[in-house]
C-alpha cells in the first residue's frame, strides 16, 4: 500500500452543520464522551494525534463553541454538498488535499486518521464503504479534479453529496471489522452508548 509522508498534510474539515432530528435536535458534536470532552473536542485531538501537521476547520453553522476557523456552506447549496464545495475551495487555496469528517464520530482512532491522510496519495477521492455505501464524511478529496464534478452535481436535478462519489474515480479504503465499527454512524437514540443517550433532550439521568 503506497503512502507519502512528504506530501503536505490535508486540511481536515469537520462538518458540524446538521442536527440530529431523531435525537431531539441535539448538535451531535456537543455531546460529551466518558472523558468529559465533547465529541468535537475529542475528534480534533484525534486528528492532531493521527496527523500532527494537519490544519482543522469547522464546516457549517451549528452553534458549537470553538476557536477553530469556520467555513460557511456554499450559498449555491446549503448542507453537506455546499460544505464540501467550501472545503475544497479552501484546501485548493492552501495547496492541500481535504479530508471531510462527520462530527459524530466518537470512536474514530488516530490510526484511521493516519490512513485517510496518507494512503494512496495519488487518489482523486479516497473513501471507505460500509455495507456497500460510500462514506463521504470520512474521505479525502483532491480539490483540482473534484471541484468541476462538485459544480456539475450542484447544477444537476439532485444535488447530493453521494453523487460526487458516484461520478468521481473513487478509490476504496478497505476496513477491518474494528475500523468499520468505529466509523458506523448513529441516527437513533438506541444507536448511542448510554453515556451519550442520557444527554439527549428530555432524558433523565439514571439514578445510581
């Protein structure tokens, strides 16, 4: 497997725009893990451990307290696709690739960050699949060849983030079972571990 430690580190964009409607409208990145840190704080720390030279920005308008720079979604398409367009323009201006990360990844490891940063440096788009579905918010993007594809999708009848991966020459990042579990998203309260579930609106802490 080819890696290139000499290539400039990517810009990591953590997508914080969405709220978990099935989770009571909570901002997922603001939930706190067992260490007391928010998921967002832990994710930033893991990025720094896995790729110490990386820069990190937030993508989206969710009300999260953070000193990190923030990119607004492209006016042409609010939401993840507009966020990707903004991130790719930012990364191209700095001569770097871009890694898009969801803000609800409480179990992602430094090793996974290292892999998505460095493996297959010539890939136009490098992303894993889980149950046959591409994971666009744990993926590395090369801005120059991908921005025209993003523009095409934005102008099409169904501007969806996954359409970019369907049109681009996407190289698959193979995962073992532990890595797959670490990247599995959660949308329902029952998907969350107990310490996160108790933080949802309307949930009472259990009495010990």
